[in-house]
C-alpha cells in the first residue's frame, strides 16, 4: 500500500527538485523557498520508504528453495535498508538546515548523524556482499541515495 504512494511521489519530487535547482542557478527566480519545501518533502518520503516491507524473494517457491536466512542476510536485506533510508532523511534535513540558516552550526549534528548511519549501512552492505548475500534490486536505490547524500554530508561537514 505505502509503496504505491511513495514511489510515484519520490519520482515527481526528484524531477521537480531538479527543475527548481536548475531554475535557481540559471537565475530565473531567486527564492529558495520552493527548494526547501521540496527537500523537506523528500526527507518525509525517504523516511516513509523505510516502512516499506522488503521484497527479498520474487515468489514463494524461491523462498522455499533458499531456506532460512542467516543473521547477515537479515542485516543486509531488512535492517540496513531501513536505517539507510532514515539516515538519508536525516541528511536531507541537515541540508535543509544548511540552506535556511547558513551562519548557524546546527546542521553539523544532522549531517554527522545522517552521514555516520549511512556509512555504517554501506559497510554492512559491503560485508553482506562479501559473505555471499545477494542484494535485491530495490536496495540499490537506497544505496545510490546513501552514497550521494554521504558526499553532500562530507562537503557540508568539512
């Protein structure tokens, strides 16, 4: 149910944010308000995407053939994507704080918390892949978000 709402909303938000940022930097309009509202909505969508149930198997036959999953499978397929989505949401909120209050240092806590949770999840994904866990393709979107927001956090933090 929630996936049917979150996925189209996320795509439309990313498209509108790309247009708004390009219009801002081409100096068509100088207001950052719409960009901030779009980023806040993106943070809400990223937080809500943490509550989408994971699609580990395509069918019941595939699940029966796989057998029970181990602890590393549980970490990399269910827990880490949820923490990664919440950490990405916190990082986006840190970016919002940086845009709205550029002189204040309050965004540093948000970028540190979001970036460290993203880094821990990416390390867990690396260990999971090395241990033989096959990542589902729905996790790749969260990994791309995590890597991009980790780069933004690094830029804002240092």
